[in-house]
C-alpha cells in the first residue's frame, strides 16, 4: 500500500515536471517566433523622403533620380528623348537665324545672301527665295523652335514626375491577399463570352 502511494506520488511528480518543462519550451518558442516576426517586419524600412529625393535629384541632373531609384534602364529613354529634342531645337534655331540674316541683308539693299547663288557659287539673276519667302520661313522655324522648347520643358518635368512616382512604387507594399485578376466566362445558354476583372481579398 505504501509502495503504491510512493509510485502514484512519483508518477504525479513526473507529470508535473514534464508539464513545467513543456510550458517553458512553449514560451521559448513563442519568444523566438515573436522576435523573428519583429525582425522580418523591421527589415523593411520605409523612407517617406525617398520620392522627394528622387524628384530633387532628377530636377538637378536629368537621369540622376532614376539612378537613385536604381532603374538604370530608364537612362537611355531619358537622354534619348531630351537629346533628340535639343538637337531639333538647335536645328530650328540655326534655320531661323539663316533666313533672318538673309532677310536683314535683303532689307538693307544687298544682294549677297546665299539665296542669290546656286550650289556652284554662281550668282543668279533672281534669288531662289523671295523676301516674302524669307518672312514665311522665319515664322515657320520660330514657331517650330518655340514648340520644341515647350516639348523639351514638358519632357523634363515628366522625367521628374516619373522618378517621383517610381520611388513611391518601389516602397509600395503589395499584399498577396489582395489580387486583381481577369475574369472570363462562357455563357452556355446563349454562347456569349463574358469578360471582366475579379477582385479577391483573403482574410
């Protein structure tokens, strides 16, 4: 009888000992999970000033904002667009000055502008471009020059906006629980195809 009591007491003590160990182990695991979760969440650092910095760098030097965003493949687009527009602006300016110089020379009574000569340098009896033609050419190239300047300024501003928005999207946290997928369904009754978008949110 006494042996049975000691045996029962020993079994109960063992159960209590193992239950205490199991509780301590669960607490340790909980702490590890919490610490890992905190480290995972803290590994992502949101920088609210990043879009402003990208826009500022892009405003100072075109392309620098995209380098700051590490989107190096944007540089050929930026410099290609701005470079082409600058070249067109220079061409229109040169042509405008060319016709304006000839127009001023013609008004001063000279017949020495380039339009009085052919490609071989022989002076012509009548100029290849009349004074009215010189006026029209000046208006045309001046308008093209001003339009190109506006387009260049617009492209410069768009690059700043592009760098700013791109910096926002880099920090945008996309949740896999929220999905937007195309939806296709064939109506078996009338054979009409139904197209649409399905928005799914998983809790």
